[in-house]
C-alpha cells in the first residue's frame, strides 16, 4: 500500500517521457521511414510507450509497429537509446530496436495507420538527412553503425553519441 507521504513524494519527482521505435531495412539496406500527418519531418514506426499501462519499451515498439504499418514483427535487440531535451516538454528517452530486414512480401503487406500516417518509403543512409529531423537522424545513423560494426547499444544525448 502506498502512503500519502510516498504518493506526494512520487508526484513531486521530475517527469521523463519515453518512446520506442523499430529500425526496418530492406535487402538493399535502405531504411523504412513513415510520413506523419501531424508534424513536419519523417519518422520511424514507433511512438509513446504506454508506461502507465505497464508497457515496456520493447512492447511499445512492437505495438506501434503493428498499429502504424500493420506488421506483427518481433523486434530484435536494442540498437540505441537517446536522451532528447525539448522546449516546452519534459525530456524524452527514445529507444530504438532492430526491426530486421523486410522481404518483398513484408513490404507488400504494409498497411498504414491512416489516422496518423500519409505514406512510407525506403531511403538509403546517405539521403536520410533530407527526411529525418533533429536528433532522430543521429539516432538512426548510430543504430546503422551498431548494426554494421556488430557493436553494443549506442548511447546518445540529443542524437549525438556519448559512449565513444
């Protein structure tokens, strides 16, 4: 049982938002990105972790993938975690998981969540900067590096690696 003093203490602690996404690639190593209808820039399949409902980051990445692009894919290992400051909102901790390589059949099975997404496309690494804004671009590049190197999870702050 939670005491009133403990509940007051918890209510006064700083807040942090949390999000999770999956990094999907095709056989040519292009990255799957989605175009939201509610903000500028493109994104990865992902979104807010429903932590108040007991959802974990990994579960959030799976759920968001299913909701946004209609693929029921078990996400792989954690590639990157990014602490992202923001104006007018608490910081966000962004988890990025390996979604794996999608086959032609997987790509044909994509069904966008029309309430939030306009389109999707596959983009080569060198063109990602034209689509992904802010820290997301650095996070995706770090995750691609982790995959290429076979190294451990990248730790970032505002899209820049701090673990090197």
